[in-house]
């Protein structure tokens, strides 16, 4: 069993409570929106928070939860501690629970994304079998879905592809399954590259996938297809680097940004690309051909 404490607090008090929970031995601490309030990625480096935030902490069964609550009261003093909700959670194989909810996804009727142990239903299409491990990317998120859809709509046969911020490798592997000759994955997290290589091996394309940390990317690496499914701020910071990776006449796809952030990101690429945007569930994909 696990002890769970849930506290609803304002924007100022929530991070204080979250920090205190971490210091008091919580095995996990999460913050979430209490009232369905959109908060966007900020470009000033500060973490966005909701005006009504739910802070959730998890402790092991043997921990002194009464003592934790008392310590939280001291941590926020002289402010009063908001109401505390207590729950007990039975231990589960959380990875298995998540995977049971991950079912095959059809992309544009041209591609399947499927868990490694599930055969997708008809029609018979190229299939990416994915085990996300500790890396982001299963095709369920709107930004990944937008990128996958874009890949099914461009000609990839025999082309080279760069997937910048590859996560689980899902986009690079999908490109290979759709006819690309070779794909390079770039990520700042060595674990993501390890997961990407494992997924490439699972899909029988590991001989055509190469992974790099950003500092190890060859200086002259270019491709006719470049994807970057990251966030608005790094898309802006990496604009010159990503642009240089796209061969003349090649195509770029940028995602990981909210619809409201298109106007912030687009100006950094418009000098080199004729851009257009596509939206899905409030998220956006910017794509275009290099002049």
C-alpha cells in the first residue's frame, strides 16, 4: 500500500508545498491543474503554474503520514495549510497498467503504431512496434500524432531523415518503415538514445538508425527531411542549427508547441521556409520547404 496526500493550493503556495513534500520523503510529487485553466509554456525560463493547483505526494506504507502533515503545516507557516485529502493506493505494476491502455493507433490509414506485444487489426499497413521505456513518444500525444501524420503525407522513399529530440525514436522508426533509407536520432538524454536503439532493433531497422547526443552530431550532417518535436523555447534556440540541417529544397516539421505559440516560433524560420501550420487538440505543427 501507498499513502497519497492531495492538497489544492494557490499559485504561490503550491511550489512551497511540493518542495516540502520532496524534503519529507515523498517518492513522487506531482502538480496538476485544479480548474481546467490553460497555462502555456513560458519563454522567460520560469515554470508555469495554475492559479488553482493540485499537489499530490506519495509515500511508502510505513511512513508517518501524521508527522508529514504536521511538518507540512510548519513548512507553509504562517499561512494555513489548505485541506489535506488522504488516500491509500494498492501497489500495482504501473507500467503494465499503462501499457494495457496503450492500444494500436492508425495514422492516416497508412501506418500503425502498436505496443510490442499487440498485433494491430486490419488493414495490413507498415507498423511501428513501440516500447517507450523511460523515453517520451508513443503516438498518443497530439504533437507526436501530428508529426506521424505529416510523415505519411510526404515522400520519404530512399531519403535521409533527422529526428531532433527523438525520445523513443518513434518518428525516426516510422520514417524508416515508410520508406526512408536512413534516420539519425538526436537527443540530450542518453537513456532516450538507448530506448530509441532498442525500439529500432525491435522493428528490424537498427542497421539504418543512428543515435547521437547533440555535441556528437557531425558538423556537416544534413538531410532532406528534418523533424523536431520538442518545445517552443528550444525550437527558437535551435532555429539556426535546425535550418542548417535541412538541405536546399528539403522539408522541416516542427512540433511540441501550442497553437498560441506558432506566432512566437514561426518568425525564426520564415526567412528560409515557406511555412504553414496544422492544429490538433490545441497543439500545432509547423512545416515547410526550404527555399
